[in-house]
C-alpha cells in the first residue's frame, strides 16, 4: 500500500484530511484494512516490544490505539531488513 493510499484510507476512517498522525481503534483498523485481521493485530499488539513495533501503538488503560502509517512503516522497515 502506498503512502498516498494509506493516508486516504486513514482519512476515510477518521473523517479528517490530515491523517498522518491519527490514532484509531483496533476495531476501526479492522473495518478498513484487510491485513492483518483483528485477532492477528491484537497478537501483534501483545508482542509489540518483542517485534520492535511498539511505536505504532498507544496504550491508555485498557484502550489500545494504532497509528496505521507508523504500523505499516515499521512493518515495511522490518520486512526489508528481514527481521520479521
């Protein structure tokens, strides 16, 4: 997914045009993006520090928010380095 497509998808979820720094819920993410599934994403959240992708998640009490742009950037970075 290109950055332009990602920003467009995030802006559709959030309803705002500047979608670069937006945090959305896991359920909002699952409705908009096909990969990973909601259950797989929750698994990634639980293993975030082990996978080195903790910057993509914001935790507040029991709520977890995800920044899709940061998430995809980290996944792409890990994939190019062969870390995942």
